[in-house]
């Protein structure tokens, strides 16, 4: 019985200890992850907080807007003129 109790405590403890070694990313690492400068990362993070959005939700929205804007900029342009 003691052996079972010890194993039931030891196995989850080892699993959690292994997960804890991956700490949170620094701002530099997060900015690099999104191909941004640290300054832009901080601006976007602040903007997300002002809108009560997660950073990922905010970045997804910004990327969709950028995509829509680039699509709209190409409308009316004749590719033969280029």
C-alpha cells in the first residue's frame, strides 16, 4: 500500500517538475516569435490590453486587417500596367 501511495505522489511530481523547466518567454523571445521589434511588441501588447483582448487575439485581428488592406490596395490596379 505504501508503495502505491509513493508512486501516486512521485509520478505526478516528476511530470510537473519536467514541465516547470520551460519557463515563460522573455519579451525579447516573444517579439522574435512574432517577427517584431521589442518596441512594437510592447505597443501591440498595450493595445491588446486596452481592448481587453489577449495578445494572440489582437495579433490575429491586426494580421487580418493588414491582409484586407493589401487586397483592397490591389483592386483597380491593372497588372499589365506594371
